[in-house]
């Protein structure tokens, strides 16, 4: 049997060292572009010689300062994002050369107006539907405008060769992560939800891409070999839960902790939300025009800001089947109106397919952990 404990520990240490690594990258003069959203075309940033990094947005700590400028009844992700920028408590924001955003929800696009007063912020105008040629044309034009902007700002030329190489590497990263996530298709779970989240964080905050992929592939292989040798890391009778909804982060580990508690006996087998299956389950076509292919991949991300958003329903059901999920839990952040409104259609659609579903609305505070544990316990007992 392989001892995989040291691999997980190394990954945790690497994530913790992320601020130091980003400082070192900055000192080398490499452009750093801060991002908040899955719609950001990281391939274009890499092709410009830059490093894209996910900015802090999942801590409760800076929300109080943010509420001096923002309404209290606003999504905690937005308040946390702005609060970190306002208080200079996010090392990734501190060292980034600029912020790249997209007009997804109303709260985010208005927040970007305030961010411009703190750090240079470029905002892409995202169409709100995937249907029709006009949306694709508009989004392709936005990607071309971003390409021109990056070339001008960083005095580089994004050639077709650079873009193709960047697409290939990013596809390899997504494929590597999907191989890791697909361990959930085994009859008995081999990863906890917290370990899946750690894998996602390791991808985001380890900036040596080749090494990151090597580590994830090695971990995936060793877990498969251990499983084939008879190891069962997790109780095979644990009820398997697929999480969907808003982005998950450090403050929302309380969700996974409550599901996977000894009392409730569940296990999270996958995350159909931003930064996980939603962004990695499809690749950029390497054999098409690079700009066209990037536009197609990103515009088809099934986020709740899109209308209609039937592809999200297809994605949830696909991974319920592949990951043998017993039920789906929809995690909605307070005041995230698009996901809150969409929860009804998700519930109706999954119930028609005989898939148990529940939704919870929460924020970054830890005051509702007991209530969440009780609700999840009742749901898992029903399963």
C-alpha cells in the first residue's frame, strides 16, 4: 500500500506557501493577473507570459470593512472580495499587476467600479445567454479586445503559437484534475470532500504547472492502486453527496464538515460549482481557431447568470450518475439571486429524474453550523 498522507501534507504546505511563491514571481517581473471568476480565459493570460491567480474571496474577516461601502444584504463573496482589497489583506491582490473581471452578476460588476479605485481593473462584457450567433460574436470580440489590452499593457505579442501552447497546457491541467475528480466513480469512495477541495486549491495556488500535474497524477495513480489492493479509506456505506451551487472556499468547509461528520456519515464525492467540475469538465478545442475555441469553451460554462441555463442541469445529472451520488445538495450564498432563483428549476428537474435534492442558504459566518448539521443529517437519513 502507498502511504498517501505525506502527499496531502505536502499539498497543504504548498497552498500555505502560495503567498510567498506569488511574491517571488512578482519580484521576477512576471505579470500577475488577479481573477475572481471561472469565465476568465486563463489561456490568454498564460500566452501573454503572465500568471493568473484566484483572488481572496472566501473569508468572513474583511466583510465588516467592506460593509462600510457595500450594502449588508449583498453576497458575502462580493463583500469578502472587496473587503480584502480595501484592507490589503490578500497577498495575491497585493502583488497582482491588475484585476481581470467579467460582468456576471450585478453585484460583481458594480464592485469592479470600486476596485478600480484601488487597483487597475479590466472588465470583460459577458453575454448573458449562450444562444445565437450574436452572443458568440460579442464574446469573441471581448476576447480579442482583451488580447489587444494584454499585448499593449505588458508589451508582448500573443502569437498563435503561444496561444496554442497555452491552450494545450491548460487542457492538460483540466484533464489531470478530471482524472483526480473521477476517482469518485469507484464503487467505494477514496477521497473525502475536504481532500477534493485541497486538490482544487493546490491547482489554484501552486504556480509550477508541470509539477502540480505530476503530483496530482501520482496521487491519483496511488489511490487507484491502493483501492485495487483492497484499501477502503472511507466507509463504503457512506451516503454519497454531490454539491452544486455557489463557489466553495475556506469558510464553506463547514458544509463539507457537517455532511462528513461522524454523526451524519455522508461523503462528498464531487463539486459541480465554480472552480471544480463546472470549469474542468470541458476543454478548449485544440484543432480549431484558438480565439474561436476559447470563446466557445468559456461561453458554454453553465453558470446561473446564463439564461436559459439547461446545461447546468445536464452537468449535475451527468455527475450524479458517474459519481454514483445518492443525493444533491445545492449550496446558495445569501443574496446570490441567480442561484437562489434557479434552485426551483434544479429541484423540479432532479426530482423528475428521481434524484433526491435539498438546498441550503448560508454565508461565511460559522453561526449556522449546528443547524446545517441537523438539516444534512435529516437529508442523509432519508437517503
